[in-house]
C-alpha cells in the first residue's frame, strides 16, 4: 500500500472511509488463540490481537514472509490479494466481509477453509471509539485443524 491509502471509490481515505478499524476483543477472547503474526495491522499496532509480530500498511504485509498462525483482518477495500495469500499460507484465521459478487468469497468457500458467519461486529478505532455495527455480513474463516477447532467456540462451523 502507499502512504496515502485509497478507499473503494479510489479517493483518499478519511475517518469515514479508512480501512484502519480494530477487531473487537471479544472475538479473540472466544477463540482463545495466540497468533504468530497479524498480517494487516493498523498503523498504531495491535490493540486486541494477541500476536507476537505484526505488519502495518507501511510494511506491506503482502510482500513480507508469513510464518506460523496468522490473524488477518485485511483492508476491506481490496481483500482479494489478501485472501489469495491467506489460502496459500494455509494456517490462520481471517475476518472478512461476505460479498455475494466477489470471486474471492467463492474461492474461500471452495477451499479447505471453514467459516462461521457473524451477524453483527462493531469495529473500533485506536482511541477506543466504536463504529456502528458493520452493515454487511462478516465471515470468520479458519484454515488448520487447531484454528478450525477454536472457530467452533464462536458458533456453528461450516
């Protein structure tokens, strides 16, 4: 990514269009896992992700090596390359919007990944403020036996 992040419509990101939102702590509490790497962390670093290491946009997580169990909550403005890398890596958990017209959703669905759909997720900013519930459906995807087992703690796994 460049220093100026772009939103889905191609303009400069603002507080309303930024991809930098943190995953709520309750998800990690329920999973009960520690991650080796957060591959798409906001610039301020992880607040809730129990990860030993992380990459921000400045690091370009897509260009860096991924090792161990990864956590991935990628930029929702351009998830496709992140999904492809996640599937290639084969060990981790990803939080992604479910979009019916996106090929990458079908690619995940047909892969060895397993999913539980979360109806309501309120993301937060680094200052602790929350955004209203995400307007679409969120899927939590897991690859790897331990990750799939942890995912079952959130609900029914497909």
